[in-house]
C-alpha cells in the first residue's frame, strides 16, 4: 500500500530525524495536543502519521486525495445533519466494538494491526485520551456509516450478502436477535460509482494553467 | 515583455450556428439567421422600399452586405426573405461556402459596431476574435477557412483590415466600416460554453466538464478534460430540434390525410411560447404536445447513449467528469430529461444531480448565446495574456438584438 523503510534500516541516531524542522505554529499545536492528551511529541506524531496513512488509503480507495476526501466528508456531514438517529449511534458502537475485536485478533495473528503496530507504543492509553473526542465526532457517524456501507457493498456483492443472511437462518430485514431492523434502502454501488459522486474538491486553478493558444495572427 | 499592441484590441466572440449566427462583444449579443441570399435588382429594391409597411427599420432586420467577390449586394438573415435563392452558412454542422460564411462574419461585426454606435460608443476599430467552428470541420478546414479570410482582407503596411460595406434596405442608408483584424482563434463550438462556465460558475477552477450543445440541425458533444477538448470523443451529429419539429410536421401531414403540410418553422415558432396546438385546415386543431414529448425523449436517448459510451472511455483513462453541461437552443426542451438520465446512470440524489448537471440558466444567459459569450471570454483571455495581465472573468449580458420582427404595426 505505502512504501515503507524497514525499521531495522533506521538508525536511532539517523540524521534524518533532525531534518524535521517544524515551524513555531505547528510546534505550538503539537505541544498543546500533547498536553491535552498527556503524551509526548514522539508518540503524538507516531499516531498522527499512522492516522494519515489510514485515511490516505481510504481516500485513494474512493479515488480521491486525502484533502479532497476530507472536504467531501465535511459536505456529507452537512448533508446528513439532522438525519441522525439513535439507531445509527448503536450501529456505530457495534462497528467500533467489531473493530476492537478485529484488532485483538489481528494482534494475536500478526503482532498488531496495521495502524497501531509501532514498537512500544501505548495504544490503550492513547485511545482513552482520544475517547474524549468521540462526542465531538458524533456528527461524523452518519457520514462514516454511509461510506462504510458503500465500500462494504462494493467488496461484497448483494448476492453474497443474501447468501450470508440465508446461512444465518433468519429472514432478510431481521437482526440477530430476531427484531425487525429499520427499513433502510441501500443501493449497491461500486467504488467507481462512489468516486463518481465526488467531484474534484481541489481542482487546479485556471490562472496557473492559462497559456497563449495558437492564434491565427494577421 | 507585454505586447502593448494588444492594449486596444476589442475581444469578440462568434459562431455560425446551423440556424442562428451569434456574435458577442462585452455585454452585447447580436443574433441573426445563418442565411444569405442574393439581393434584388435596384428597381425591385426601390419598389420594395415603397411598399414595405414594416416599422421595424433596424439594421439587423434589413441588412445587406456588399460582396466584393461577386460585385453584388447580398441579403443577410431576415432580409433574405426577399431573395429568390438563399444559402445557409452551414449544413449538418459544416460550413457550406466560405464566401457566404465570410459575409456572415462581416454582418456580425457590422451589427455589433452599429449597436455600439447606437449606445454612444465608438465603432469597432481593432478586434481579436474567438470563433467557434463545427467539430467535424477539423483542423484542415479551419486552416483553409482562415486562409480564405486572410485572402479577403486588405493589407496596409503590416496590418490587415476588413472593409465592410453595409446597406439598410428599408431606409436605403449605406455605411462603410474598416476594422483591423489582429487575430482569430478557432475552437470547437461547444468550447465557448465551457469557457463561460469556467469563468463564472467554476470560479476559474478547472473541472472536467462534458458539454452537450443541442442546436437546430445538430447536437455536439465535447468532453473537456483538464481544460482541453478531448478531440477523439468530440463529435457533431446531424440531429437536433429540426429533427423533432420536422417529424411532428410529418405526423400532422399524415394525420390530415396527406392534404396539409405545416412547415416545421411554424411549429418551431410556437415552442418558445409554450404553445403546442396548431390549426390544420379541414382537420381542426392538432395538439402535438405528446408527440413533442416523445420526439424529445428519443433525441435525448440518442444523446445519452453516446454520453455513456464516452464515460466508459473517459473512466478507462482514469478520469472522471465533474460537471455535465447542456446548452444550445434545444436545451430548454431536452435538459430536464438529460439531467434525469444522468442522475439515474450514477444513482445520484436530486441534490447531487442539481449540482452536477447544469445549463446556461445557471449563468443567467440564454442557452443559445452562451457559446458566443465564452468565445468572447476566450479572446479576452488571450489579449490579457499578451498584455501579461490577469483576465477579467466577469460578464453581464445587457442587450440582445436579433433579426426577428419588432414593433410590428400596420
């Protein structure tokens, strides 16, 4: 997915680490965040980099760069504002718990998930710190669900979904506890179609591209 | 170094459409029928003047241009109603006769200049023209047409001048005009619409845009990817609103027992007024609304099939279309259907479809004139580039003059 330098190749005294010169404003932001989350700069930056890689991967999957993806997410939030329901919240929590379980399984099999595999990194403590942000991110839930559903449907065809439902031995439209689920119509769309919904959020400026054309001069 | 010789060049946009030719300068647009005809003899013309009871004495309605290649007056646009034989500038989107097309350019520039004078501005002196040509014309024809224009200009020192001798047949007034030609920039017809959207709607940002221009005799498709027309996918198809109205005319003819032929022009005139009934002598009133709906759906289906095929090619190249634009005289009949089909193709919500499938209404410009506005902007941009300045993207159309009858009184 992303080209990485093997950890063994990185000397602890590598001069490259000294080349990362941040401006004062960025340093101030980092320090404020470190203080808020009771962590140090190195751990904070490690998490930021991994989050960037994750979101960058998701953005590429839907055919966008990360900044365009961010802009479209904001627009999706604006569109979905007011449409949130308790049900959505429950589903989001379920997804979160599923992710935790997956993380544990991955941890057993692969020695840690892709996102949180830094050596000696205190992931548990850090997740607790970021947990406080969950309330502020509640508006992201609906948009996230939309995206997840779309991507899941692209990966798993509707036919597969029906087969799985049948294997579970319950009729369509009922959850595992046998209760009727909320009637939500989700049209299956491909990744290409999903990308088609997004127009370029950061198109190049004509001012930078304008050039003298081939004029027929008299 | 800026080329200061461009500082006094007036940008002009123009196109010779299948049915109407349009020219734009700043906030002015003039439009006249793309037709030229031989003038009457002097004695017949004098008689016509005496018997003409129309109070519409505007130049654009009664225009004749002197054709020095034939040494005779040629009637242009509405005035060609008095000609024995008429020639349309284009047929199926292709220029028919360079001499006739040249008359069209002279007529357009003269009328624009006349409009300026009537609004207390000086006449046109020095121009740079952004000019739309039919897609099918291609590079060779464009170059040949340019060389023809060049051969008709008068050389004075290192400069080229266009001499125009025009006559208002209704009043008998004759005027002469001398305009210096600086450059002409040829582009595919629908590219003008793209320029208009780029400057006003897109805020000078480069969005990949698929332009469909539904005209009278042809419809044009032109994908613009990263600011450049995709030549392989652009095409003009000899099918347009004429196809719709002539089919309706034919159906009326057959339903009347092949007794009465209603000219398609009669049907065409009714459409902008929202009238869908025509009286057929002996058969009563014929309501063609349902037939119109069906014919427009058929035309839209042909367009959408071509668009979908192009989208596959564009996606294979790793590109996507940000906006779909429909312009041209037929857009008012086809646009809603087109938007619905694009929406269904992508499974878009109404909100996304409204945002991504747009028409010239978004710019506050009539569907028919948006190309000529865009070519004016293209010429303006090139002049600014020569002067090493930023281009002014603003435009506001304040006056539109056509050769349709005005102030009709008997």
